[in-house]
């Protein structure tokens, strides 16, 4: 009889035995933020001293750090001073309703990270509903039901931890996104960022000025002083460029010793003046340390583009700026060269 391909014996005879072991890493995971250090802090606000003290002792026995406060007004200063992880509002707040207290407490907590638990009230549904609508997170009708209160406090702190992890993840994502668009050496944008900014401006129909900047004889700097000195030069040049471009312009390191500058909007008509200002700023960077070069210059190619109908692509404009840059190099370096009108028209026709 023909043996089935799904028969275990057939499978076992076809594939060799493989053994492996799992070793649990002792390293704290980098995929979540570190746990909260020390005990969580709970602020109890209630004018009933006996009830407040009893609740505080029970929570301290459960491992919490507890701060007691008899009135809401005093609670504001305690929140500023201690930044509690959770607030318990008792039924007696000196004539202030849960709803008013919650609204004012939330003004001190714009991130909404601090849970508020309402305790007591004898089952006053209207007061409970108003308090939750004003910002409270949970409610315990009977303050003497300490087991339920502690369980709800633990649950709210777990929810807080979840929100902290989510906020951390969003910050990490923003950080990774920024790093993906930043040159690690000079801290200006990288090639991807520069291209993205240029294409975005063209898609919006904005005028743009595209500047391609290349340091003159930069290989000599690395050969004479070493790459560390060369890195210092690149950092200083990037700073000089950022300090001499209009607001809204974007400086990016294109690669090696080349930078691009995208001048957007109304300022694009001044692209040539911006290029000349940047060239002069680089030429004035005379000192890079005792082992570094004393002088460096740059050649710059410029394409001022007014975004007519049928505007060129970003790649076309960059190619024209690169051609203008080579013209500046050919004509003696340390100068600005502007792409000619016929070149710009041909770029527009290709789009």
C-alpha cells in the first residue's frame, strides 16, 4: 500500500532529527520602557480623618507610598510636589463636588496619565456619573469595601502602565523616524530627507531654489589631517549652512562632502543670494583645531525654479544643480554658478 505523505512515520523518515534548547535571556527587554522605580504613590483626599487614615494604612500595607490630604485645595499643591501616580477622592471634599474636583485636577494633569478613583458617596449615581464625565476613571460606592478599592487601584495602575508603554512607543517611533532622516555625523537632514522635502515642495506647486554645495579639494583635508579633522570640517560647514539659510529652508548632507539646500516658497527667488551667503560663511571658517585645516572653500550650483505649469521633477532639478556645480568647479572653484535658462526649460520639458 502506498504510504501517505501526511503519515508521521513517512515524515520522520524523510527529515533528520533536530534538537535545540531555549535559553531565557536575563537582559531587560528593550522593547518596553523600564518598570516604575520604587512603590507607586497614591494621594488620598478626604476630610473624614478616620476614614482617610484607615484607607492609607491599608494601602501602605499593600506596598504603596501614601500621601494624605484633607481638602482638594491642598491636594493641588501635593500633586505639584509629589506627582502621585493615582488619586483617590473621598466623599467629603469640603463642599466641592466630585465633578468640580476632577475638572480642576485634570488641569494639573494635561496628559491624562494620573488615574482618579472616586470612593464612597453611598451610591449617589448622579454624583458618580458627573465625576466620571469630568475625568474620573473608576468608582467604589462603599469606602469600607477595601478589597474592592485596592483591586480597582491596582487595575487603574495597570492601565496607567499600559498608557506609559504606549506613549513610550510613540516617542520611540518618532525618534526612529527622525534618525532615519538625519545624517548621524552632521545632524542635518540626510539625502532621503532632502529629496522628500524637494518632492513635497514641487507637489504643492511651490517655487524652490535647489543648491548643491561641494567642498573644494576636501580629499586633501583628509589626507593631510586625517578623517577626524575632516569630520570636524563637515560638522562646522553644516552648522554654517544652517545659520545662513532662510527660515523653512532645509539643509541635507547629500553624501561625502556634498550638501544640498532646498529653499522653499517666497524665499526661493533669493536662492542665488542664499548661495553666495553660504559660500562666504564657509570661506570664513578658518580654524578647525590645532591639527585641522585653517581654510576651506566650497563651490555651489544653483537652480532657482518658479514652479510653472509642467514643473520639473526633483531629480531633474538636482541634476541641473549638479551641472551648475561642475561649472563652478571648472571655472576655478570657491564660487556660485547658476543653471542657465535653456537648461531649466529642458528640465521642465522632460517632466
